[in-house]
C-alpha cells in the first residue's frame, strides 16, 4: 500500500518513508519465489535482473615484469630462477581470482617463450607436434615461486575503478623472459 517513490532501501531493508513499516531483502526474495500469493496471471515467480554496461572508454592496466634466468653454457638449457610481476589493475574486487589469473598468465607466457614450439613437415605442411606427447607444455616443476604485487590507480572510466587482468601475465612474461635470456 505504498508508492514505489515512498520506499527507501538501506542496510538490506526496504522501508516506507515516514512509517515504521519495513521488510528485509531476504523476505522480498523469499516471497518472489512463492507464487501462491501472487495475483493470477499477473507475475512470473522469481527475482531476476539483467543489465548491460557499455563503458564510454576502455581500461588500461599496466605492469612491470622482471625475470632472472640461469643458462647452462654447455647445453643452453634455460632455467627461470626468479620472476616478479607487479600490476596495476585498479580496484581489485577478488584478490584470489586476480592472483590465479596472473599465475596462469605467467606460466602461459614463460612456456610460450621457452618451451612451446610448433613443428610442421616441410613437404606436406602437416603439423608434427599436434599432441601433448610431442608438444612441450609447461609444468609446475618448470617454474619458481612467483613474487606478485599490485598497485592501485583506480580507473576513471567505470564506476568501480576496475581494470582488466585476464591476460596481463601472458602479455608481460614473454618479453621479460626473452630480455633475461639476452642479458644472460
């Protein structure tokens, strides 16, 4: 019996202005899924919302990657001794997910720089390294423990101040490895 303009939401509660009437969000959600009290043929059960956000501009994460390698002079075998990655992803919502994304990207990029190699038959063009039996994939024992850090410069083009992090490790790690090898 209240106009939607008279209802405020704060602290998980819907309150009618100027009264002591209130209902919690939990009560609203439960009621939304119990259709036997609905007006006939007026509403579908549920509490769903869909929205699309189209930012006015892009986000630009940045970072610095440092790799230290040892190279066996007799064999040319490269071993990554230490790897440090520091990124600016703006406001980080879930640090555990971000750390996992960076770790995975670092492994992918280091693997690309040092191990992965497609070989094709010169006569037929047939891929010869088409399975994991003959295509070198990086494994956990190929890497040291990574040192990861973050700085936060909030993004100005979205309301949360967030920036992308999904491919950062895979973009910064190959050149860091290549430069370390060249320096060594």
